[in-house]
C-alpha cells in the first residue's frame, strides 16, 4: 500500500501487544485508502464492513482487517455509529477508538509509533483509560465497559479512576447489549488466564450484578468451616477460577456455576446445609446460559457438570456397575478436573480424586463400556413381549456385566429368567 502512495499503519491491539513484548493474536491495519482502493489493490479481499470502511485481506494463512481512517458520528444504538466520515488524518482515526492503549499506530517500515492519546504513557503505567470523556466512549458502545474489565484482567492492568467511575455510573446500560456480545466477552475473561481477576473487577465495577446476578448472590453466603475453611461461596468460586489452566469453555463455566444453587438452598440445621443445591444449580445454569445464548451442546455439558459435581463424594461406596457408568460419562475429564479444583479450593483433600484416577488407570475402555450381550431384538427372539420392562431388563444385564457376574448371552438370558421370570408361551424355543 505504501508503494501506491497510501498511508498504512499497524493499529490497535497488535501494536499494544508488540510494545508489551507479547505475540499478537491478529493484526489490523489503518489506512487513508478508501475501501474501493483497498479492493483494487487486493482483488481477493472481502468487504466485511464496507459502510465502516473495513476490508478483510488474506495474508498467507491469516487474514488482516484493513480499515480506512474515519470519524464516527451519532451513535444511536449503543453499538454502531449512525454514519462515518472517511478521513486522511490518522489522528482523527485514533481519537474515535475506545482506550488509549488500543489507539497506538506503528509504521512497520520504520518502527515509528504514532501516539495521539498518550497510550504509551498508560502502557507504562499499566492503566486502562478511555480516550477523551469516558461517558461518551461508553455511551457510544456499552460493551466497552465489559471490554475494559477483560483488558485489565488479561494484561494485569488497573482501570484508571475516571474510567472506573464512569463504568460504575453506567453499568446498567450493559443490559442493553446483545446477549451474544456479552457472552463472548465473558468467555474470554473465563478462558484467557485471568478469570479470578476478571470476576473481581466485574464485581468492583458493578457489572457482575447486572450480567450475572445469580453469581453476585454468592457473596456472603457462609459455608460449613469444617469443609470450607476458605470462606463464603464467592471466595471458594474465585479460588477455583484462579486455578484454571487453559480450560475449555464448558469447564470454566462449570467452575463458575457449580455452586450457583447454594444461595437459594442455604439453611442452618445442626450445621449449615445446602439441600439439593446441585440439582437446583443445574436448573439455574441452564437458565443463565440460555439467557446468554450459549449453544445447546455447551448448555448440556455445563448442566451435567453442575448436576454431578457432588457424586465424587460417593465413589468409594458405589457399586461397581454404578461407578463404571459414572466413569464413562461423556467428557468425564471435565468432571474430574472440576472435582479436583473444588477440593483444592476448599478442604484440600484429594482422596476421592486419587481413587478415581487409580480406577481409570486400571480399567480399559471395554471394561467401562463392554459390548452389549443382549438387545431388544434378542429379548423378542427369546420370547419376551416388547414393553416398558425391556429397558429395565437390559440395564439389569448391563449391571451384571459391569459387575463381572455375566459374560455371555446365555448367562444374561438365565439372569433375566431368574429376575423377571421365563418368557411366555414359546419363550423356551428362543433359548
């Protein structure tokens, strides 16, 4: 682009990361070339926001977002400007951006950094500061409040005082943001390595109670000290979030929500109790994640994590068949890691965890889920009449198989004869 006489600078997060000595995840370019001119230079480029001057250009295996310098005008919906005006001055483009550390521009040819908003000062001071008046910046796009939290947590920065005050004043506006956009920011907070700090900042800014009031309700909910010497449910959850290491989205959400049912089930008896909090929490998790537009598969997985997280307390007393069914649950690695984190963030005992790990080492996949000895068709051929009892019969056979009590089809049929009686009429012919 430079060879054709246009200005072109790396801009935004990639410049910030390069100056911090981090590897950028992606690269953005700002230029005075109009979208049509960018498209003429790169015929295979794609228009992704032509009205905002944004074109996607392929660069090997990655894609670079190329945006024309612009000034934004009259935000009406808390997200998009009503209209934009293309400009030739990079300073005007910098002034319309969100935070000072995201408005730096870098000349890749010379290494010169253009800084129109004192972004380098804030990088050195480790501050997230809105450009200009934070009230205006957050009025333009309400999601910027949540983005400030994510950036501060992920970079280990503080939020500058006026910017923080503005977030607190405007926090209720976050409820006007599309659930999908809020969801995506929350996922990044949970999975990019600073989940505890992110949720502490959500709480400090007041955004937590606006987005996840069910999680905010954990604060101050006492727990029995003999099991939870660390303190209340909120503290316990923060400790678990702090211990997450490159988690899946569903594991991170499972950690966040595993005890979400405790506030509503709290009662004092001979000690503090949370009756049926796992079942209650599973229902609440479905409601929360549905509200935030998570996928059905993600909701199903998190619901299972929350519903089953207490079952580890019984693993050493389970029948062998029950235990093996438990161990072969889908995505069991997430269940096991959630349990480990749960223990480490409370009493610190890992006896149930170690028992399960040992059991998993002993058992092959075929032992956990052996080939079926009988099917419904086998029962019909044996002379049994189809009906609701078939499911119970097949589960009885599988239990016995997992317990090592039957190993052949004939033994399985004999077991059914003993438990359910022989088939009617010509049943014996099926033997």
